[in-house]
C-alpha cells in the first residue's frame, strides 16, 4: 500500500474524538498521550500494572481530577496535558497591559491593578495636555475691530423685489481704552465680574456648570467673566450651545486671560457688546440712548447702559412688545430702574463710586425715544418691524434679536407691494377729504387709522397700514393698540350659538344635565327691546358688583321688539346678542373667538354680558385673520408675515403653514350668509362697503363713548380689517388715552359704517381689480328648531291680523351712551316662567340713574378704570354694563389712567 494511503496509528484511549484530534495535529507537534495506570482493574488479567487509560479531552481530565481526591490537582494537570493538543500546562506570559489579569481567577481578573490605573491616568493626562497645548497654540484672541462687521438685512416683498435693506446701519465705532469712561468700566465690573482685574479670564465653576447643563440637556448659561463674554461676542459665526464650541471658547478665554492686557479685554468687551436698538459698542449705545459721546456719560447713565447688557429686550424703557408681549414699557422701566439702582449701590460697595456722588442720582436717567432711519419711513418701517418680530418669535434655528441686529439675513415677506400701496392710498384719500385738524382742532386732532389684509387660503398678511409714518407715529396701528372692536365681535357670538346651542333654563348643575338647543339665524327669535333686562340662562337677573340690574340698551335707544338673529345682525341690535351670549355661555363665546384665530390674551377675562358686543381689543391683523376663517369655510390659519429666511444663499428657515378646521362648513357658510346681508341689505349697517359685481360679507363696529370704530369684511380671496380711533400717541406722552370722536370729520358720531367702511371699500375694490369673481358657498342647512329667547314670545296658534312692527331703517350699530340699570337689587320673582325673560321688567322705574353709564373710566378705550368693564351704554359693541364688571378685563385693555394696553402684538403677543 502506498505511503499516503496508510492509516495513521490509532490511539489506545480517548475515543474517536480524541483520535481525530490527534490525527489533525501536525506530526512535529504531536505528543505522547498521558496515561493513567489503573491498579487492580478487572481488565488486567494479571492483576499487575493494569491497563493504561488515556484522557483525550479537557472534560475528561476535569472529571478525573474531581474523582482523584487529594491527587486531583496533579492528575487533572496530567489529564489536561493529554488533551486536545497534548500540551503541558505552562505559566502564562506577562503582557504589556495585563488586563484582564493573567494570574487572577474569577472576578479578580477584571479588577485593574493600581499600576494599570495609575498608568492609564497618566497616559490620559498626557494626551489631554498635549492636545490642549496644540489647541491653545492654534486659537487666536479676537480683535475688536475684526468682530461682527455690521451687515444689512435685506427684506423682500412677496414677489422678491427689495423692500428695505437694514439692520447693519449702526456700525460700531471702536474706542480706545482711554476713551471709555471709568464709570462705565466700573459699572460692568460691579454688575458682572468683580474679580476682573485679578482673575485669569475664566470661571471654572461657570465652565463646569455650563458643561453639566449641556450634558443634562438643560439651558446653558453665558460666560461668567467679562473675558468669557468678550470671547463669546467674538464667536458670532458659531453661537451653538455645543461642547466643542464651549471648549473653543474656554481655550480662547484662557489665552486672553494669560496673554492679553486687561485694558484691551475691557475695551474689547465694551466695544463689541450689544446694547439693543441696533447699537453695538459703547459709543453707538451712548449716541443711541443719550445722543452724546461715550466720554460724556455720567455714572448714572453708565449704570443704565450696563443694565442693558443683561438683555435689552427686557431692560429698554421703550419696551419690546414686538419681541415679547411681557416686555411692555411699564414692565421694562420697572425692571431697569431696579437694576440701575442696584448697580449704583454695588459700585459704592466695591469702592468704585463715592457715596456722596451716588446720592446725586435719585432719578432714573430716562433715555430718548427710539428713532427709525429715514429708509424705514412710511409703511416700510411697520412692515420691517412685523417681519423682524415674526422671525424672532417663530423660528427654531436660533435667530435672536441680537443676531438679526448683526445682519446678513435675507428675509422674504408676505407683503404685496400693490396691495400695500392701495391700502395706504385708500386711508390717505378718506383722511384728507374728511379730517381737518386746523379747522376742527378739538375733534380732528390725533385721529388714527389702522388696517390689515390677510389671504384666507394661506394666512399670509398681504398688506398693513400701521399709521402715517413709522418714523413719526410710533404705534403700529395694524397691531394691538387697545382699541375695542365693538360689534365686529358679534359674528363670533353667532358662531358659538350655532356650534354649542343655547342652554335650556331647566338644565344646569342643580337642575340636571346641561341641555342645549341648536340655533339657526332665521329660526331663532330674540327680544330686541331697548333697555332689555339681561338674565342668566337659568332666568335669574344679572346684577353687577354694585347689585344693580343690567338693562341693555341699543344704539339711539332703538327698540326692535322680537327679531331673528339675521335681522339683529343686519341692524346691529345689541340686546339680542348680549342675551344670546349669556344663554350660550360667555366661556363658549370666548372659546369660539379663539378657535377663529383671536389671541386669548387680547380677550377680557370677566364673564360679563358686554363681552359679546366687543369690549376686547384684538389687533386689526388678528381680526382680519379671524374673519378669514369664515371666508375659508371654517378653516383657520394663523396670520404670518415671513415665508423664508436665508443667509449666504442658504435657506435656514421656512414658514410651515398649519390648517385647523375651526368650524364646520355649515356654521361658516351660515355666518357668511348673515354677514352678506349686513352689506347687501339696504338697511344693513355695512352697505357702504358693497363692491359692485362681488359678493362681500362684513360687520361694522363702534364702541362705547365713540372712541373707536371698525369695519371688518371679506371676499373669498381677501379678508381686511380697518380701525379708526383718536389717541394722543407721541413718544413723549406717557399717559396716552383714547379720545371721543363726537364731531370728528364733521360728523355727529363716527360709526363703523362711515369712514372705516369707506376705506375698506376703496382698498378692496383696488386690491381685487382684475381678480376672478368667486362666489361664496351656499349656506348649508342647519338642523335646528325654532328657539325663542330673551323674553321673545312665541306666536299664538291663531295668527294675528295686525302686522308686526317693522324695524326702524335707521342705523342702530351702537347703543346709546348709557344702559339703564335698575336701582333694585331684588332677584327675579319666582313666578316667572323659564322663557318669560321680561316678566318683571319695570320699564319706568329701573333706568337706575346711571346716566352716562359712569363711562367706566374708559379713557383708555378698552380697559378698566375701577376694575370693571366700561360702563354705560354700548356704542355698537362698547360695553353695556349696568356698572363695573366683577373682574377687570385683561389682555391689552387699558388701565385706570387710560393708558393704552400693551399686552403684546398680534402673533403670540408679537407682531408679525
């Protein structure tokens, strides 16, 4: 047999597996099998040395060791040696990094030795030190002259044409250290970094806290030292809150602290910091706030500017409600005054200011009012402010007011220049033809107009009118001004009634489940009586906080008798809607208005009857947006003014529209149908707004004391709100208040049906010229029964031969100046039936002596004087309480001294 066919010798023990493993070993590595002599084995016929047994596996060796008693260690070793590779056990070789440890068993193998721990630590420290040395050598300390060169922000119209280039117009002027007042240096040291002159530029605790906050996902904090803040100012291209950026900031701060002269660091910090109002650096700040050079600032003014470094949005006395509704002039002035005093006191405590010098500064150094550049005159300034505020408040990419001020952004807005020009022209034409301050100084001075136009299909704000000139008139009249909206609020009451229904007088917490009856504008009949006694839905008479009954008046004391809701809207009768609001529930009316798009903050909080006829003060932008919800057949879209923001050609923010179905199409189409009659019916209060050849829906509104007038209306393509009021609104006037408009423009009284509807008609006719004529959808059928409310009487089974009285064709858009509250505070008599609302109405004796309605302290045109709503008769949606309301209205209403409400702008409290 050939050699390569010969079988290898078979092992004498260990089984086939052992034989196979032995055969697989290279010839040079095979070892003699380990043998075990079993004395006295039955297999040994001679009883001598016995049979030699081989252990061919580790398992067998282990079992043999376990059987061997005291000899198991040696025999197991011998058995293992005869295992898979017939190898003998030898000591393990020591490795460079002995881990897991070679000479330990069990869990001890995984416990590192002290040598390994020490070596690892030293190695890590050496690596970090080496890397830090490299990074330290590579970073450069910033130079103030190279930091954040101001750039323009470019604002574009919707069609891509340029509207304005602004944002980098105040370029900082670098001052030498010697030119910076010592008081300014000491103010920031006392306020921010008392150890500045002795520290090394970093605060280890602050750095550790920042890293910890990032690791925990919490908000990080700014640099704790002036050096760190200076470095942060320099890192404008990387403002992300990341570990790498913080590490870079740390190394630059360390280098600056060790290598830079403290004078240079202080000068760099004050020359690069942002002080608000677009002012970078101490020189720009001094010119912006005090119109003087930095070297001429006194200690008091320096303390104020140092306070601004904590955040100009919340410390500029002019306020920043366009950025945050909480940052009102009053709130900011209080906050900055407190911090200004604290900084001066700290300067004394730190030995930087003599106590005798500090004693001179008892009055806060009020800065000058903000000013706009000439390039932002006219409507451009208002539009830029809206767009800027929208970007700051609605982006998720970290575009702050400070970063916008640094410039470099391209902002595409929703404004359409032809429509902006058309709205401006319409206002100016009506104003020029009717308002003459020289001829009628007592009635025609301080007249203001505002307006906004929204696309119902998108929510885009296509045009605004903010006032005569953004560089002269400082309040954006398209945004929240404090002017009450009056009867333009009634459509929300109607929508709430159709959605929620009116409550059955027999229901409620005490009587049973809340039962409601669906409302239809034609089938629902309410009492339109003048001086109607207003009751809760359960039949009890409403009393004000003085215990007086509430008697609702109509404009001109017009009496309508029983009237359906469509006719009540056409004539703008107040009594039916006030009682309807009580029957539906003021909470439901408020909820419906918010669903339509009004901000909760702009609606008064008190559940008073007059809530339903417009004592709240939403902005023109929000009113246009809310009516746009009806125009869009119930689909609500928040108004917005910016479509996208880009930087260096890259789009970094894009508006994402969201649509909510606020109302069913049945409700929206019926509200629209009723509002069409307000404009198209010959007796409708809004027929001045009719556009030939187009369907128009809208509502007029005039408020108590004739202090504001509105028209809000829409077509399927465009919703527009126009407001008018009188207010002494200049930057120096700290006690602004709304003024009456009796006699304004030569008219006895200003209604929403006069100048506001005229402006609306002129603008919309031009804005829609050439646009497709689109009809409104037909009103859908509502499943509703006939409802009689407010004391309206159901007809007798046998029809009467005498015709019902016809409502007077005269406009009754606003109520008479006073309601007539009864002096009686007795509750309704129990004999009254659930729908006998007026069974205890003593017309002659319940007018109450509230002549003039106490006027509610409504010099502010929408707020409170005594903690309640504007008392007195309503002027088409003004308040109609028989006294003050139980709780003061909030959300931009005016306060007791008549100051204009400043509860933010139209978008989340901001403009935009």
